[in-house]
C-alpha cells in the first residue's frame, strides 16, 4: 500500500513539475510575442526604448572587445538568475516569478525581430547565427531558474502552514543553492559561447 502511495505521489509530482515548466515556457513565449509585436506594430515610447536597447546590444556584439561582450552576456542572464533566487526565498512571490521568463522573452523577441524583421542579407544571417544560440540558452536557463524559485516559494509557504514540513528544509535550501550555482555555470558557458560567436561572425561583418 505504501509503495502504491509512493508511486502515485511521484507521478503526481512529475505531472505538476511538467505543468509548471510548460506554464513558464508559455510565459517566455508570450513575452517573445509581445516583444515582437511591440517592434512591428506598436509605435510608442516603450517600443522605441526596447529597440534602442537591443540595437545597442547588437552593436556591442559587433564592435565590442572580448571582455565587454563576455561581461555583458553574463550580466544580462545573471541578473535574471539573481532576481529569481531572491524571489524564491519569499513566501508569496510566485506571481512575480512567472513574470521573470516573460521579461526575458520580451528581450529575446525584440532582438530576434530586429534581426529577422528587415530584408535578408549576409549580415542578417550572421547576426542570427551569432545571437540565436545565446538567446535560446539564456531563456531556457531563466525558465529553469524561475521553476526552482516557484518550488522554493511553495515549500516555504507550506512550512509556514504545516510545521511538519520543517524537517528537510535545510537540505532543500542546500539543493536550491546548488541548482542555482549549476545554472550560473551554464550561464557562464553560454556567455563564453555568445562571445566566441560574436567575435567570429560579427567581428569582421
């Protein structure tokens, strides 16, 4: 009986995890769509601000030095990791945690629209090859960070309402920190890849 209950709990947990991951991915996709629509159809101060920021990003990738590109790539995703980490330590921050992938998606949507929105050219193809891998990896990392933050917020909220769940919280916190360090390591590798592609593909463009 206990074995059946354990298997049922595992299936339920797995289903909830997949549902949460899908919801966070949807948030990122809606953000990308919103960013693209702002660039293409909305003539406003917000749209101009987004375009200006992403144009500056592309300019940095094309003419910046290696340390500048590496630092910027690491900073842009690292900031989302830091925000997710801090929010995960709050009890009722889940709505804000769902906005993290949306915000990252907006940035990705704007920069990809800036690349693909114009006429096809060799420069556009080089920009796409240089930018897309970094954008994709950073969005995935941000979604995973938001998921961990939601898990942690849910656990802390449960601790406040059910005292028996305090047991194991220390190990959960250690796991939380370890997973974010792992995501930071992936972010560093992605930033290095982003830098290499920018130097190789855009440096002489």
